[in-house]
């Protein structure tokens, strides 16, 4: 199937193309390994079989496969939420009343909460993928990223995003900021020369001319996250494709799917999703 043309899931239809501009691996994994099929009013991923696998192990692998679809979609949903909040910030009037100012700050908090969630979801997705391809326990997430040369990029961004999230959630009701020429400016760094979190007094004592545009920071953080997750997602795709090439998983693609030149099962026990359907499909396991 093709995410841009065949998905009837509401959020993917709204934000699929925008998010995939920096995170195209989402579409790649969705098209080849997840897809959509409607089964009893519930959205399910492609049907699969695991040849030459004992029955008790097949049950475990099927559950891991479903978890991959749920967690992968959850990463996408958090990005979509961040984009929606950022769009609201861009549309906010320069002169804000009390309610608009509150909603503006709420959007900032929400964006960093969503971006922080994605780091936890990546670790869960890593565990699901490696369990499915029979590599569970061989590597920890940190070691895996180091071996794949992704850790130097991952670590500093994780620290930056989570620090902003934690400050917003635990330290201050709002991040220290000033209104400047119809924009909001925030500190360039939240850490002092000793490596400790700056206190409110330290932040407020700074020269505000050195502070930076909040909108630019938000846009940059979202884009950096999408590009980082894309890089890591490609690693997971390689794991799944190798498992598929070796015959570890056979996927039953719908009749209207893209051909991947791989062995697929011959028939469907549930009808494929129609691209003209008006039914709103929910994420895997959710009732319509």
C-alpha cells in the first residue's frame, strides 16, 4: 500500500506528507511492513505468517509485529501533535489577550512533551523490532546506536530536548522568555558554564539581546528530531528487510498494494481498505 494514497487514518491523511518530508522512512516502513486492513471495525496491519516457527513462538512474534505498528504510529502521532501546536503558535496574534497567551505557552509545553515522548518510543520500537527478528537481548539500545554510528547525533539532541521538557514540566511553569518585536525570545542555553541548569535568577540577569527567537528554536528542534528519527528508523527497516529476505516473515499484501518483489501470501482473509472509503479508521486496536 501507499501511505499518501491508501491510508484512511485521519492523522496520517492530515500530516503524512509534511512529516515525511524530513522523515521519509516512516512511509517506507508503513508501506512495506504495516499498511492497513479493516477487520471487524478495527484497523489492523498486514496479515503475516512466520514459517518454520513453533506455534508458541508465532504468538509472541505476532504480538511484537502488532506492537511495531502501534509504536511506529505513536511516533508519527507525536510529531503530528508537535506540528499542530507549532502551527497554532505561528497563527497566534502579535498582541495576545490572557487566553491567547496561555494557549501559546501551553503549545510550547506540549511540543517538548511530544518530542520527549519520541525518545522513549524509539527505545520501545527497538525492543519490538529486535525481538521480532530474533535478536532480543543481544544488544542494548545505546550499544546498538553506537555500533550503527548514530549515538553521537542521538545523545546531544536527547539531552537538549529532554532538558527543555523537564524544565517546562518540573522546574518552571513557563520557560523564561521575553516578548521582543512581536516574537518571543528564549535563552540560547539553559546550562551555565559549570554544566548545571541555570537558575531563574541567572536567566533573568542575562542580556536579553543574546536570546534567540522561540519560533526558530521550535522549528529547528522539530526538524532535527524528524531527521534523527528517520536515520534510526532506516536501521530498523534494514533489520526487518533482512528478516524478510531470509523468509522469517511472509506478508499478505492487499490487492491494491505496491509490489516489493518479495514473496507474499496469495490471499486476504479480510478485504483491503478502499481508497474511496469514507470510514474513519483509527490506529491499530482502536474501535471505530
